[in-house]
C-alpha cells in the first residue's frame, strides 16, 4: 500500500526486478503485465517513425536540424530568473511539472527524488503537491524504475499525469500509452547522458575529488568543464573534461544500454529540457501543442537568449570514433600525453563546437557509439534495434548498414 506524506510524495513499494541483458529498468518489467516489455522496450525493435507520427502528428524533416534532434516546433536557449534553489541548472524541468499541477493539467507527476540514505541514488516518486516538486530537483545517478508508478497512479484514480523521464523511459511509456487508460499524459523529457550505477558513480567521485562525501553537485557543462559544488560552503571546482580520469574507469562503468542508446535527445517527449545546445543556459525543444502548453505556464519566469552555433564538430567526432573503435574492439584507448592535457584543456572551450554545433556533435557521437558497440557485442540486434535516423546521422562518417544489418521490413 502506498502512503502519501504531507509533502505530496508517494514512496512506492515497487516489486519485481530488472530484466537481464539490455535493460535500463525503466519500471515496465515490474508491473503486472509480464509481456509488456516485449511491446515497450526500445532495445528490442523500436518504431520511432510510428510513434513520432502519433505523438507529434508528423515525422522529423531530416534536411533540417530535426534530423539530429527530432520534431521541433520551437527551440530556445533559456533560464529561470531567479533560478530555483538546489536545481541542477535553473529549475525549468521541475517548474514545468509544478505548473502542470498548479494549473490542473495533471493531478500527479511521475519523477525521481533522492533516496533517503544516498543523495545520488534515484528513488521513483509520485508527486501530487506542486510544492513537493522541489524534492525532485538535482541530478541522480543509477537506475530508476519510474514507470512502475503507472499502476499505483492509476489505482489511486489519477486520470491526467505527467512524466519527467529519460529517453528509454519515455519510449516505453509512448509504446504502451494507448493501452494504459489515462485521459492525458504530458511528457517532460531530458536528453540522456551516459548513466551508471550509483555504486560506480561513488567510485567516480573518489577519483575526481579528495572529499567525495562533501560533493553535493556535479555537472558536465557545455564549456568542456565539470563543475563540482560542496555542502560545506567552499567555492566550486571546475575540472576540464580532458583532465578527468575517464580512461582509468572500469570497462563496465557505462552499461551497454547507454553505449547503444538510439535516442539521445528524447524525441518522443512533448518538451525536452537539457543543456547540450544551451551554451551555458538550458536548451528547450518544444515538440507539440502539449509541450507549448507547458512552456506557456512558465514563460513569465524565463529569460531567453539567441541560440548559438559556433565551431566545427567534424574533427572532434572523428577523434571520438577512433577511440570508440578501439574500445569496441577491446583495445586500450589512446591516452593523451600528460604534458599536452593542459594545452588542449585550454584550447577546447575556445575552438571546440558550441551551442547547436556542440549538440550535433554529441548526437553524432552517440549514433556512432551505438553502431560500433552493437557490432561487437550484439551484432544480431543491429537490424532490429537501430532505427533509420541513427544510420542517417552516422552515414557521413562512413558507417552504413550491411545487408544483415537492415530490417527486413525496410
């Protein structure tokens, strides 16, 4: 039985377990329908064209940036003013959900908050009080079976709900949406960044900071630095990407599901809120009328700037591809000499891609990574698991499907 506390958060009692293999534990395997995973999982046979057409009313125009980012009605570079305290950026994502509750668009929001015993561990929560959205601010690392809350939400009588979710969760929700019985669902998506287990993330904190237990905030920024903040009041640290000890992480630090993600920008959300194209601010992609409706509710708090689009991504993406080919082949990554790291760390934010070009680079890198790792680890899955938009994104880098990698229905 779920018990609602005064803040409006429901602490779910979630049964079941994650499935073996390519599974991010979105929560569908934990609901009563044992066959739902086969219909919902993005790692089996995703149908992005079918779902995009149903959710957005049309397909992306591949000759535009929609080929990279998905269906786009409007794109903004924005921040909340003043920013919400304890937000990962400025709080736009949770502000959208709070507005949906305040305006009566929904009566419950499926989200994640921190585990009571570990600030970094995600805990699925069903939020019914707008003020309680503050408890969902900030970053979590680890698997969160958020969609397991669909059944408790429906049992509690909620007909209109919202989800704050990452792409693999959103795909599963959209695949099952028409059979779930809700009157209306709003989806606030975040572009995914490579996930890992909470335990692995703690190991990473030990490598990057001498006081890992005091770290309260960590963010990979668009200026090629990681920002670290502390709960003891000291000044934040900024670590260039090139000085991170990524090459020393264990081979399984990033799970195969994240190495083979086919939707980095959350193409099936109503509105996507992230950072990649924001050049220091937040990056918002409005995808349909529901997304526009949500954004209108916080428009009076938004400060916007023109989108930026600077630099050239091709060199960076080709370098990433070479390293990924080595990693996918089981060979050691090429490590940059220590004497060169400070020089390149200084140069990278000055000459590297920024704004939309940075976002395009990341999307291309993820498409390349998906194909190369599947070819090594799960070659039989390529023909069903890789949608057409991934092949189109990777094609300029010479990655095209061979006959055995093409879906039979294409």
